[in-house]
C-alpha cells in the first residue's frame, strides 16, 4: 500500500489537492498535514501521529515536505519519526521530498503524481440510491470554473454514476439577476442540489427550502466533498 503525505504547505496547495486528488484524500492514501503557523513548518505532532498510525500497514510512504529557510532541523525530526515507523514495520520504505516554497502547487502535484498512487475504487450509483432512490441531482456552477461534474469524477464517482445520477447547468458571470428564481423553478424537477456559488450568488433560505436537500460551497471541489461525506456516512 502506498501513502503520500503533503506536510507544511500553504492553503492554496490544499485547494489544488482538493481539486485534483480529493478521492485519494477521502480513501486515506493522501494525507494533508497543516502548517504549525502561517508560513512555518509542518505540525510535527500531527505528522508523527498519522505516520505511526499507517506505518504498520503501509509498504511505501512519500513525505512531500515544506522545509522553511533556516529550519532544516525539520527534516532531521521527521527522519526520527520515520525511524520509529520502521520499528513498527521493518518492510516500510519511506522517502522525504523537501521543497522550499510552501506555495509550490506545481511541485507538490508533480511529486504526488510521480509517486503513482493507485486509482481509488469508484463510487457507484448504488451508494447514491441508498439515500436518493430516484431522480437526478441538479448541479449548478459558474461557466469557466471547474465544473461539478468534473469534480465528481475526481472525487471517485464513476462515469456511469455521474451520467445516471447528475445533471449540471452552467451559468455565465454577470447574468445572475434571475438566478434564484431559476433555481426555484428547477426544484419542481430536481429534489436535490449541488451548488458552487463562486462568481454567482449564495442561496437564500427560501430557495434552499424548495429542495429536499442542498449542498452549497464556494467551489466545485468543496461542494462535492460535502456531498460525498453525506453519501458515504453510515446513518
């Protein structure tokens, strides 16, 4: 089993991972470790706990690490954590990939892709139909931004499931005066809504109440993450 850690980077890197690798984060093969403070080193307490937790079952671990200038001791500390992990699993192979820029989205994404994490198991329509037995789910987002349909695929929903269970409408920016009225009318056909409001308008309580359930967030990746959490939860 391969597991990648991304540790000590700034929020835009997390947002890039949410778009391209949300399914790997959901299945635990990609683990995000926050900065201890803004533009500082990774939270080593959290990293230690998470690494030791997965060490017993992992075969290959890659730690993509932000090393702030003047804090090279961070690498040494993590080498000590890795040594403790190898005491739990003598077959564990672990590499540390240091990067100096905590906003290096391209560098982090390349390191994740090069590591070759296995494709997550796709989510099928059966999981959705347990909670939404019939009908399609309306998705709405701004033209030019990542579509919710694309975000669903990146989050692990199979192409067949996306086609069967979802319908997306894209809206042009600057033409939102009748948007809430449009959504209200769509509730007659669609009972569930995924809505990315960046560049559009946030939903009013009156519009939300017209749907059985709504998921609303600033971008496609975030709203899909909310929906996926609800679908996969054992109620």
